[in-house]
C-alpha cells in the first residue's frame, strides 16, 4: 500500500509528464487558452491513461515480454515479441479511445458533451503512449502499480494544464513584448513552472 | 505524377522544402512535435540522431500515405496512418539498437514517441492525404528538416552551456575552469529546454515580424 502511494505521488510531482518529460506538449500548448477547456482535456487524459496503461501492462506481460507466452505452452519460453510493442500499444490506445468515446456517449451524455471533442485528440497525445512506454521500461511488478502509475501521470498532466491555463488567462492583461506574445511567453512560463516543480525532486514517502 | 507538366524542382516544389525552415517552422510556428523535441536535446549527438530519424520516418510515411490516399477509407484513416508510422518507427528503433546502441539507450522511450509526434500525423493529415507523392515527399523532408534545425540549435546551446562540450569534445578551455568558470547545471535540466525554445521563438519573431501573434491569443 505504501508503495502504491509512493508511486502515485512520484508520478504526479517528481516524474511529471509535462515538466520532466515534455510529453503531451502539443495539446498542452494548443488547448490551454482557457481553464474550462483545459479541465475537459485534463480529465479525458486522466481517464484514458488510467485505462490504457493497465491494459498495455497486461499485453506486455502476457504477450510481448520474453517468455511471456509460457502460459500457452512451455515451448514458447524463448519467444520475444517486444519489438512489436509500439504497434500494439498504439493500436490499443487508438481503439480504446474509440471505445471509451462510445461508452461515455451511451451512459453519460453530460460527461460526453464535456469531453466530446477532446477524446479523439487524445489518441495522438504523446503522454498516453509515453505512459505505456514508461510502464514497460520501468517494469512495474503488479497490475495495481501500473494502474496507479497511469492515474498519477494523468493527474500530473491535469495539474500542469490547469496551472498554465490559469496563468495564460491572467497574462492577457500584461504588457508582453510583441515578439514574445502567445507561444514564446507560454514556453518560458512552462519553464519557470518546471523549475518550481523541481523542488519536489527526491521526495520519497 | 506531376513531372509531366512541371519540373522536378520547380519553384513551387522548392518552396515546400524551404518554407518549413523559417516561415512555417513546425516547432516555432505550427507548434507541432514539441514533445520529443525537448527531452532529448541535452546533448548535440542525440539531437542529431533524433532529427535524422524523424527525417526518415516523415519522408517515407508521407510517400506511403500519399500513394495510398485514394485507397484509405476516411473513417479509419487515423489507424492506418498510425500503423504506417509505427512500422517505420520500429525499423528506426531496431536500426539504432543495432548500430548506435549508446545513443539508442539515451533516447530510450523517445524513439517510440516519434509515432505520436504530432508533426508527422499533422503533415500526413494536412498535406499527404491530398497531394501527390513527390510534393508530399518534399513537404515531409522540409518539415522534418525544420524540426531538426530547432533540435540541433537547442542541443548545441544546452550542451555548450550545460557541459562545456560539443559533440562530446571539450570546448570551454581548461584555464577558464581554473579561473573560476563553472558549467551551468541548470541547462541540463528539463526546464531550460523550454526557456531556450522560448528565446528562439522570441528571436525568430523579432526578425520576422509577420509571425507576431495578436494580443488576444
């Protein structure tokens, strides 16, 4: 249990998707103009990361990893399919996004109208594939750990985009040098927020 | 193909190649492909390897998608494009692991993340799906080069100030260190990559005034 909390906190603050790895920057920069839309996208990311990372964890451990196929028959013990991981992970993500979209549309129209347009965008959000690849690289031991890692990364991304959106709403009233307006200042602010987040480095529960 | 009517390197085609280097640079103007651009630019060498990989993937995938453009049903085009890109990226990944193992270790997951690099999907959607193979190829190469250019600049700056080396060779002379010069460790950390790109954008827009954004953005 302690271990899970540790992974959760670490993936939110220390290994933050945006500030430490720059994942999902494209939509982060494009959508963060107002807090309201950022909330929608942020929630969608948390949601999709929380689903795809555990699924890809199962695929990695029961299909792709070296010796993962032994549950079918011991003679597959030295089959190593991990070179297929990119293509399988992205297929899982693209189809999960589609599936999640349909399920939400059916059961919760309000949530759907909030997330609606953002869900398809998420298939190509690097933070989603990044979450799965980091899960593979760091070799988490249990399904629970992988799930918590996925959720934590999503929450970290959520926090980052809300923060930058709030700052961008305010910065509209300040006198930014013309060439720096818009994109330039957003980059520099993100850098400064990243420096602040570095203060969390080394936290261990 | 278009060669019947216009020469292979007509001015229109050259424009496809040249424009992304400055006026419509994928990173600083179109805001595509930032994700992988920043994380691997601590040193010059991985930046160059990354830039070359993206040139390869973009050039080939633009041609493939452009050849298939009449065959792909529009509803499933995203998955088809992702499959094309992912297969190429697997090639790059295996190639790097075989011939440049050290660099491939440094790049770690970021080779895989070329798949979701928005610049590739973005150009496929915006250009290759509605154009012939040869212009698509030039567009892909041009955009990847514009992306690579920024990558190399950021990698150069960060390695020079962060470790005092370029391509692993010591550039800052020894006497400077004994006189009290210290490498700026902040440049190695992620936030400085963002600030560096911010400054590049600043300089570019200062020189190229038409790129300046309106106040209400």
